[in-house]
C-alpha cells in the first residue's frame, strides 16, 4: 500500500524558534512529487512547499525548507523563526501514479502550536 | 491561488436524502478532485476528473458519484446520504496531474 506517515500528531514551538515536522512515505516509484500543505483554523488548505523527487536540491520557501532524503523516503519540513500565524495542521502528501493519473496521498497531519 | 468556490458551505440533511455538492473554478484547470476530511484520517480522495465527462474513482468512492459537464464545474452527489458521510468535503483543482493542487474552502456536511 502506498502510504504517508506523519509520526508526530502534535508539536509545539516557541515563537521565533525552529521546528521540524517529520514525514515518511512508501512508494516503489522513482519519480514523484512531495508536498506540505498547511490547514489553519479557517480549514483552508494552503500549499507550503513542493519538491520534485528528481531534484537533489532541497526546496525552500522563505522560512520554510525541506530535508528530502530520497533513499530513506523521508521528507521533513523545517520552519524557521516560527510565528504565531504558523499555528495550524500540517499535512504531508505525495503523488501516486494510478490509472495513468497522479493522485495526492495525504498523511494524517501534525498539529503545530506556536507559543508566544 | 486558483479561484475555487464550493457550495453550499454548510449543509445539514437527513439519512436517506440525496445531496449534491458543487465545486466551481475559474482557472480553466483540467483536473478536479473531491476529498473528504475526517479526524484521524487526513484527506482521502473520493473521485477525480481529468477532463469534461472524464472521471475516475479514488480511495473512498463507495456511496458517491460525480459529474463534470463543463470544465469549471465538478459535482459530487450522495445518492442516499448516510451518517458515515458526515464530513468536511474539499474540492481541489490542478492544471496538470502532477502540478500543485489548489483547494476550495470546504463544505461541512452533517447527516442526521
């Protein structure tokens, strides 16, 4: 089965500190895409960062960066200089090729609390 | 972000009644998706569409049907709603199958 595992149901961080959210996935494919989505209390799903598996360089987006370890099938998200607005559910996802089309498979999420 | 709207945003219905949720996009994206979100499960794909009148099943398609008669609209129908279909439903769109999916605001459905 193709799965995404987020082993930390909840995490907390102090404002201005750095936090890392973990994600592992299971796929037999060599080419795929990985994503982190953020879901604040408004429930809107917002793309945080995207990584192509064929790229060795880790993606970065302002204060957000990933540590992509393809051999280990690991895709962690690092949030630097955490802000109160970063508090949200974070979902890791990857594309699954099935029936000639890619679909997103999501982990169960990590709830991030940012303490002032 | 893609202009994606969902209607209704909230709905309460009774077991056994039909329910249709609508997703509308203004970005001319080819791909559209319906997900449901439940505690402890993350988001799970119900159905998706890869073009007008082209649809396929996702992970949790039982009890749901979809239709797409034009690019901008993707309808999700619960033929006979059950309490297990109480959930938050998200629509998403993407330009191609491997590009970023953009999500609508969600529809909260309660089946009594």
